[in-house]
C-alpha cells in the first residue's frame, strides 16, 4: 500500500482566493475560486488519497491540521503570496503528526527550492515543475535520491535531482473530473465570466509562447505543447455530462487551447453531439 496521502490546497487568509490553479490570486469584492487541477492528477493515482481544497470549502487551518493527523504524506500546493502562511501550517501539521512527510509543490518552490527548504525544515522535499509522478513515486516507496525533479536537504546540503522528463502521454493520466466528483463540491466554485456552476479541466499542457508575464509555462507546465487525444477528451466530457447534469458550463483552462487548428476542429466535431456548453 502507498503512503496515505493528503493533497492540499491550503487554507488562505480572508478575502484571498490564491493557491492551486489560481492565475491571478488577489483580494476580491466577490468570492471566486478555480479548481485545483494540478493536484487532482496525482490524487487519482494513489489508493486512499484525498484532495482537500480548503479555501472554497471554507476548511480552517485548525480543521486542516486535524484532518492531516490521519495521513502519512502531505502534498501542499503553495503560492508566493501564501508561502509564509503555508509554512506555519506545515509546522503545525508536523507538530500534531510528527511522522508525516511533507512535500511542497507549485511555482514558488520550483523557482526557489533551496530558499523554501531552508525557511521551513518541516518540508521534507519540494518538487520542481510537473510533480505528478514525483509525489506518486515517493508515496509508493521510491527513495528520494532516485526521484527526478525533487530537491531536498541532506546533512545540511542542498540536493537537486535532475529535472523530471515532461509527461508526453497525457492520456495516461487520470481524468481530473473523477477526483472532483469524489472529493470536491462543484457548487463551491465560481468565476464571474463563466456560467454557474462550472467545471474546468485541461486538454493540453504547455505553451510555446515566451510571454514574460505568464507564470505557468515558465514554472510548471513548460513551453513544449503536449495534447490529450480528442477521443480521450470526448470520453471525459461524455462522462461529466452524466456526473453533473446541473453544471452549466465546462471550461478548458489550457494555456493555449487552439494552437493546432486541425485538432481544434476535430475536437469540436466530437463535442458537438454531446450538446454541452463549453468554452
């Protein structure tokens, strides 16, 4: 059995909707949350795992600490604005459950792995860039020294393992909507320019553009553009239509959805018979 793993988008502070999947974390006049898509992939690969998206479900820090007592491994998606609070939470979790292992993932620790580790000794390791298989391998018992894409401290010295190869076969990954159905309440998510309730997911990863202002290709998804097959996307969309008959819109939150015209047309043809509203 793998380590019992909790995938966490941590509690945030009042009126702040940052964290996993948020492109523009900010204080808002209305409540607005994005799905923790990146955490959902590995959460679907490990038996006994749970995805806890604390901010939209209004799970407090204290409640999170209590939940984490039942787990052996915590994977926390951090953000730069949230990092100071996230390391306080990690310390409290470790204090309440000293045997738990903690990994931080996300853009912040990708860019600042050593600084992040030294600021919080309770973090056992961080994953740089895509982390799907890195955390799964660890949960299944693979030694840290053998896992690509991780950084950790050993005898006070920083160890940066070589980068993990980018995932090419996106069809091999779980459908994130299965994990949403299991662990999340879709009515808790709202974005003003989408119909409510909505569900978002990815059909591709990466973007070849070199926009200096864009966080994700530079820190997580990378620049090489990789795609799911149109058949795999259509299968998932047919399934979500049955899972959530009341959902009003399905949103493909790809960095660059329509980069390949022929694929876009092919996918549209396969989605049209489903009669869904998608964007």
